[in-house]
C-alpha cells in the first residue's frame, strides 16, 4: 500500500490528526510504525468505545503495529473507579470485549498486542509541573480545587506511556487532547520523539448532549439485544434536519457506515410507496444530505438505524454472552 493511501486510511473517520504531515512523513520513513491506545477498565464498555475500537481495523490494514494498553492502574487512580480487587476481572473483560469489537469490525484481533498497565507503570518515573498536569487532565479525570494526587499522576502516567510503549502514534478520544499535547511538549525534552496524535470524535448521547455512562438511555450497551436497541433509538433525540447533538446520526457516521463499507453492504431505509418507497445508502454523506434537506424523516430513519446498529453490535454481544462469568466477575454489583 502506498504511503499516501496508508495516511488516508489512518486519518479517515477521525476528529483531528496532529499532524497529518507528520503522519505522512512517518509512513515515508518506516515500514511498520507503532500506534497505541489505552483503555482504563472501569465501567462496562458501550457503543462509544466501539466507535474508537473500530478504528483499530484501519490501523491493522494500514500495516501499523497496534498495542492496546489495558490501563488498570489508571482505572484505580482516577478517583478509585475500579477497586484493586476488581482490576484483574475488569481487565479480562475489557480485553475480551475489545477483541470482539475488532473482529466484528472486520480485522483479526491477533494483529493487536495487549499490555496491562501494572506490568510496567509502577517502575516508571514521572516529571512535570502541577499546573501542566491539572490542565492536561482536565477533560479526562475528576478535578477540584483540592484534587486527589491519583488524578494528577494519571495525567503524567498517560504521557509517559507513549515513551514506555515506544509509540510513534497515539490514538484516543478528543477529550484526551490536552494529555497528548503535554506528551508532545515534554517527551522531546527527555530525548524521545514527539508522537503523532490521532483523535476520535466523542459521540453525543441518545438523549442529546454528552453521552453518559451512568444514564442507560443515553447509550447503547454491547449486550443490548435488538429490542433494547430499537427502544433506545426510537426514544432518541433526533430532530428533523438537525445534526447537532444527534447521537443517531453520529452512530451511523462513525460506526455503522464504516463497518457496512467494509462488508460491502448498504443501509436500506424502508418506506411505504406513498412516501417515496425504500431508500438505499452506500455511504453516510448521501444519507446526511437527505436528512438535512428533509427528504429523509426521522420516523423512517430510526427503525433502519436501530436495525443496523443492532446488526453491528450482534457479534460482540454473542462473544460476551458466551462468557457470562466475565461480566459477573467484573461487575458483581450488577451481574453477581
């Protein structure tokens, strides 16, 4: 694959690349650059995670060496969201869920190396200013006038992970931009190359505004069946012609269409003949154009979107339900 094609593959369906010129140069210089993404094993994974993990299929296809950090120590340091006694079980659940999502996105999970944070992070030194650490982590960890030390160390650890894992490229949600800008600033001072940063968009919740892991109706869980998905999408915030805070359209853009394109499938919207008959979309742009213009009404879109989302998460759901003890051990308060 030509370096320009590899660059386009890595950059597509993202919020920002810092910088695309550096990414292109990296492919000119190296046959197999490395990329890492970290996930702190706290709450259950959901469709928001899936949209970022789907991108790993692009990385594998582009010939990157992909590392997933299961950041168990981060999970505890961030306001003790995961107690020490649950770190092992939640790390196992996260790895299984991530492997299932990678396979469902059309890639081989064997192309990904998994690393646990506690394998190396307790041995690493950290160094920066207090103000920098607070600013960098303001979108990721809980902050206050008198923050916990763990929340500040979290920021430093994530910056140093780039060097410890020898990553040429870092990948994460756009909410982590401050942390990785700190890494780009600080690592060259310690004789490491600054990483290229690839940022995924953050999806809106189904109820409008930011997705909330604690609000069931704002997200689709990986274990939701067709009925649950249909119910959530039917109740979702999806005003005619509006894209802002529209989680239904965002799920279609960043998850459904990329997966369908990989499969060579189109999204079919069924409509009665008196309303124009069925519509078929091979890509997101045409669907968005019809939705914004009013040619595609939410009442017609929602059933098709729900069926497509349920179809995309079905393989992941099957993986997880075949190993029920994973969830029981990781979240005993919910499944125990």
